[in-house]
C-alpha cells in the first residue's frame, strides 16, 4: 500500500461517509456512540463519535486489518440554525481532496455562510481547525489532528 492509494481511499471514504448522508447513515453503538463505516478492497474506514454539541470522535483507516491512519476531532455548534450549518458542512466535506484529505478545502463560501479551514502538515502528520461563520459571526468550530499510524517493529 502506498501513500497515493491511502489518500485516495481516505477521500473516497469521507465523501461516502458523513458528507453523503450525515446522521442518517450511522449505526448506534451500545455505549452511546455513533459509527459510520466504508469498505473498499483491503481498506476499512471507521468514523466513531460521541455526543452532539459538543461532540468528539476518531476516524481510523485499516489496511489488511491493521491501522495505518487516524484522525481525532472535537467540535461544537456555537450559534445559529444547526440544520443549516450542518447541511453546509456536508457540502463542504464533499470538497475534500488528496492534497488535504483530513477535512474540507481551506475556504468555501455560499451565501451568508463561510467555511475556513486552517491547518498545517500533510496527511501523514497534521493538525488544524475549521470554522463556519454565518453572517460573519462564528457559528461552528472543530479542531482535529492525526496522521499515519505505524506498528512497532520488534
């Protein structure tokens, strides 16, 4: 598995996960969490999160049933119409790319909503913060970090 295959899979998984159906395609877990899964070839993507506002979660990619990439996140709605904000976020998440496969693009605007994603690093080691402004007022924010996972060689 090379980095190009991994980043392509991450992008495809994210576009076919929360960005496609939001809360409608989740599985409820016995511990109160929610989970979205996507499978392709030898890859498995799992997005598990807890809570609604605020919420916290982790995305993990397995290759041949071994973890190879992960991202943790924590976010919250600050003010505004949650349906409007989260529908906008799903549209933005469809714009995830192989150059920055962790969240959306650096900037995207639509009407009174503006998405801003400030990050550093690449898919192998990154951290960032995204926010949505509604009429120039902070409505949503999320912090995230993650990267490649390598097993210890003994």
